C-alpha cells in the first residue's frame, strides 16, 4: 500500500506581530501575574476587544484575525500589557 499526501501552499500567509501598550489609569497587581486568574482574564479580554476595535476601524481590519494578551507588568506610569496579533496577508 502506498499513500501519497499532497498539499499546495495556501494563497495567503499568517503574520504574527507582538507589542506592548501602557494604560496609565490602571495599576499592576499580583493577581495579574496568573493568566488563569479572573482579574487577568477580564483585563485581557478588555484589551483584546480594544485592539480588535482599533484594527477593525483601520485599513488593517480586513487582515486582522485576533489579538491575544499574554502578560502584564508594572509600567512606568501604569499597567503594561504584552500582546501578539495575528494577521493574514494575501
């Protein structure tokens, strides 16, 4: 028995871009170091929604697939959120 698997390259590529944003009116607390804590999940969702809305209203909107907040830290003047974005490119 001979099996032949064939796959053609997709007509698009995925692009991953990471970054961080500082939110001056929020402060870092220790429960934000646990990615399973309710506070982490709630704050991450709020920032992910903000990023999605920002991209949707720009020319990148049709290419933006998702944003994921991966971590938080204490910033210079507020809460710093570290995230990565996934885009697709034709």
